[in-house]
C-alpha cells in the first residue's frame, strides 16, 4: 500500500502547527543554526518572516492573523531536524491549506494512504470534477448518491468543510483547494484537461482499481445501446481501457467520434460477454446506470424470446397508462434492447397511439 507523508506534499502547501510543537520545532532549529538571523539566511527569507512563522501569527492594520508555514520550509530544514522532530512533525499539524484565503482541512489525517475512497476522489475529479487555478475545486453530478459518497470520501483527509450549491444545470460540491493541489502533485496528474490516470493505480489492489474505475464509469460511462465510456483525450481513454483489461474484462478498441461541437471524442465499449464480469468487478454506484446494467444482463437470460406485435403493444399501453416513461425504462421493463424498443414506439407513434416529449436521450413517452 502506497503512503504519502507531509514532506511528499507540494512546497506550496501550508500547515499550522500545534502551539507546543511549533515552539519545540523552532527552538531546536535555532539552537542548531545559531538563532533566527542565521536560520533566515539559511532559508533565504527575511528575519521578520521567520519571526511570524515562529510566533504563529502576525498583525496587519491592527488585526491579528494566523500565520501558517509552507511545507517548503520543512523540506529545506530536513537536514537540521533530528529523527524525533521529524516523527513528531506529522502528528502535530492542526490544519492544512493552500496559499491565500483558502478553506483549510482541520486535524488532517496523516500520512495519506492508498484506499478505494482515495482513488474514488481522484477518479471523480478526472471525470466530473474541476480544479480551477485560483478558485475552489468542485465535483459536479446530478446524482445525489454520488455527491453524498464524494463528500463522505473526503473525510479521509481530515475535517473537511464542503459547500453544496446548484449551477444552472448541475449541483456541485465545493471543497478545499489543498486537497486537489496535494493529489495532483503526489500522483503527477492534472484535474484541468486531464491527459492520464495515476501510474500508481496499476500497482494498487483490485479493490482500489475497481473503486477508481467505478467512479469513472459512474461519471463518464453510458449503458443504453451499449456499455461504454467516452472522454475527450485519447491517451486518458486508452489508459482506462488498459486498466479495465487488467481486471480481465474484454473491450473494443478505442474509437474516435465527433461530439456535438464537432470535436474529437474517444470511447471504448465493454463486450457483451463481459457484462457480468464488469458488474462483479467494477459495476455502477449510480442508481440508474446500475439498474440499466442489471436489465441488460437479465435480457440475455429472458425466457420468452418472441412475442406477438399485439402482445407488445398491449404491454406498452398498459405501462404508459400508469405513468410516462423514458425509452430506456420501457426497454428494461419489457427486456428489449434500446433500438428494438424504439422501433415499436415509433410504430405506435405513427399510429397516433403514443407521443414523445423532450429530445434525444431525454425523451419521455406517454399515451396520446
């Protein structure tokens, strides 16, 4: 299991030390180098800056502010710290934060260890996440279940403050920037225009691989006419495919298609004979996608292979008498493929028995 310690974090990460340990740390360092002034010269900083780090606060316009310390200071001071001081450092951090007025993570859980929750967070940020340079990162998804799981997973880092809000289209979960700063650094990946998955995931446990892939398929996967995942970077999709194959699941090759804006999009699909292996080893947490996958598998084992047109029409009418329904829902109930279901619905539409509302994959059918 891979483990990352505080000195593995980017130097721009800031920490606030427990008061007793902060005094112990600086007293020990000052004794080794001969005082504040020599230590400031050693760090290449002004003596007043080191004084603020030592005190843990500073005043500006008569207002007192807490003064956090950049991890770069501890990295530069590594050779000045004895083993005992190094061991105490990680257990005496009160908070972690990014530079500036960013939201902190209180009582951080250090070191950070590989886990399914760890890799779910990473995958969701590669999928439906965003980490703007000068703003709080966020995860966007219409599924309440996925957002709740994401918030719960964030607790692996410590006491994390989140803010949920809704944009014009999708609810989002905002959280401390330090988390994505650290993850991007220790895994050598990007969350803005991602172009690869973490190399470590290939050497992690099957549980971690499954959690990582499940989160990606929850965000970017589809299960309607086929089971597939689509993103806008070829290398990223190709590496995801390799990881899926690593679990013994057969896939198509990566295919290029144009999105609605005319830009290249890349996808691969899971072969139908691997649907059950996919469900057992990866699956979906997204409720609707989970139901659609179960329905696709159940279709393979349906007992009644042929039905009269009259019988099918009767079933459709009876279902729509109860409530309006999406194409995929009707297909699942009647154990049809999506395309086969559409053929029957279009036939009934021509006869003016049913009508559609909405467009594309948001079409809802009702009785006319």
